[in-house]
């Protein structure tokens, strides 16, 4: 079984849309494309270099595949050789063919196809970008590790990594570091079901009992409101 690893740039409010430039993904009128660029430093470059050093395959959604295929075969920037050489599995309902070298179009049900890839032999499977595909992977509990670079910026809108339908999960931090520009670079792995607790008094006060009753009544009202 080989791991599926999500590599994602995120804002503090969880937005992952178009970190690399205004033209990357303007869907929905997104006006903040390129938000990650001013924060780049040597520590981040080193971190991304470590991600690209071991052998890896890529799993990409259609939009990210098209962004990558229009860029990486035409440059000698760091990472280009590794990305061009990697096997790239593309999940798309609209593409009939994929032209970038070493690319394979996934067929049939995407969760089943990805689960089959994970059961096979080979290096880790990395997901870069691919916000829409990630929602499918999260709903089907197919992610084994998150490499998250969280930037000190809030955008208020845009595609988010954890959207509606993500399975509630606890996470365990494997390692973390911070760049000179305040970007927190962390690796997390799933750690089972969400654990809960309470800081409430063992015997609630009269005010607390009243507050709970009021909150329950408000909740019931919301459920019955069409």
C-alpha cells in the first residue's frame, strides 16, 4: 500500500485557490490569485525541494493538470525535471486524452481508481492543487498525509481544502517549521475519530441550565424553520 499525500498552500482561513498567480484559477470571480508569492523564501524553497527529491507519482484534477501541463514542460525551473518525469494520473470527466509526457487518464469511478492505485506498487502519490478532486478524496477517506503550508493571510472567500462533506478526523502533527515570512510548514497524518471533552462544571449552575435550555430551544427552532 503506498501513501497518498496532499501538498497544499493554504491561507489562515483555509483558502487554497490560485496561490501562484491571477490567471491560475479565476473561477467564481476570485480576485486574489497569486497571494502566496510575496511570502516565498529560501526555507520554503528547501521544503518544496525535499518534497520533490524522492520518487513520486502525481494525482491531479483536470484544472491543475492543465495549469501544470502548460507550464512545466516549457521551463527548466527547479522541480521541472522531477514533475515532467513523474507518472501523472489525471481525474477528469471532460478530457478525452492527456498529452503531457508520462500522463495517464483515470477511467471509471475516481475513488475506486485511486484506491486501486494505492494498493499497487510504486512511490508515494502526491496531490498538488486540485481543489475539486480533493473534496472527493476527503469524502472517501483516501488521504494518508497532509503537507500544509499555511500563509499569514486571510482572503474571506475562495476554494477551501476542507469543504462540506469532509469526514471528521483527528490529525497528528508529524513535524513543523516556520519560514522567515511567517509561513507555517507542517505535516499531519490522520489520527482516528475526533475526540471531545468538556470544561463545564460537574454540577451546572442555574444560569448554565437556563442557557442550555435556551440554546436547545433555538436549535429546535432552526431545525423546524423551512
